[in-house]
């Protein structure tokens, strides 16, 4: 059976190349796009050339320019974009609307809300997330016209960030799980996700032993995309509505993705860029 195409690299109206997330866009209800590292942005050096970074000091000035360029590409003003200051190890989800723009400055890190998930039914705002090896999931309910995105570190996956995101759709907006479509964007893949045994055992204890490879490599490796797919199906989403972009690896495919694990690492400090993810209702 031929696999459904999940994404394509396209040129946006302003000339910026981005990854179009097809299962979301094809609903006619929402649009979702991910940035690609090799797009022609303002960022320079090892974290160039497109790096829509908002909160790290390294490359921040050009990162903000790239973020604004990405907003222009998807047809929104940065003044209508809402994000979180990611915690990486939480299951916190925020339901947001235009009212959350009051007094909000997306570039003010100190006052940025701390959470890892966003959900809205307001087509006057755009949701933004970012990552560098962690998974970003785009989610839409075409019937209730609700969209969201969440950031899942491996700890966040095990803590329940996907489940809490789905709960927000169901509890706050009346969604039926059978109607929810989810696309998980590229993350670190099994060939590069090497972990210590204590981390591997956390996945085993959570019921994901089949996705932990104890034999092929010197240390355990984890198939994080497969884990995330299983979490979503286990929580009641239809298998045909769950799409995982697992043919890319953020560490391996450096043309497309920034990576925390890949670095660059200078004097023990990670100087990685960030990949940007935009979703909005039409």
C-alpha cells in the first residue's frame, strides 16, 4: 500500500522555502508549515541560514528577523502570533485566543508563558512552536475548527504532553477523538537517539520496550517517532489520522534541521539553532 505523502518543500509567496504539512492543509480548515534550515534567511554561521530563534542570546538579532520572515511567508503579522517559553519537561497546555494578545510581547522572554502546548479555535491568531531534536506535533479538528501544536521532548512524551493536548481539544472545545488529525514533525531518530540505561528503562517502564534497541548499538537507542505514534494511537486517535514524519532525522539531516545534539558545541556550550513551526486556522 502506497504511503500517503505527508509533506512537501514549497516556495512561499515571499520566496522563503518551507515544509508544507499536507494532512493539515488538506483539511481546508488550517494551514501548517515548518521552517527548513537551508532556507535563505538572515542568520549566519553554524546556525544559519534560517533560524527563527526568539529566546537564545546566540544569533538572537538575526533570529528575530528570520522569525518575522517566516510570519510573512505564512501570511500573518508577528503581532498576532502566540508562543510559549518551552519547559521541555512539562505536560502544560494553554488554550489561547485574541484576548491573550493584550499586553503580550512575543519577544519578551521574561514574561513569556511557560508551557509546551497550545490550542485555539480563533482564526485571528497564529500559533508558533520551536524545537531542535524534540518533536513538534500539529493537530487539527476539522469539524470543530480547532487547531493546536505541542512540543514534546522525550520527557514530555512520557509525562503526557500529547495526551494533555488531546484533552484540551476534547474538554475545552468538544472535539471527538475520531475527528482529530495529528502530524508529528521530524525529531531525533533511532540511529542518533543514544541514551543511558536509566533513560531506556523509563521507556520500558512506560510500556515502550519494543521501541528500545538494546542490541544493535553499544548503548541503548530509542525510536522516538515510533513511541510518539504509539502514544497518540493508544490515547484514542484513529491510526489513519496519525501521521509521523519518520523519514527524516533532525541530527542526520542537517540541510533541513537544526539539532541540539549535533550542535555546534563550542567549549561545551550548545550553540544550536531552532526550527520554527507555524499553524493557523483559515
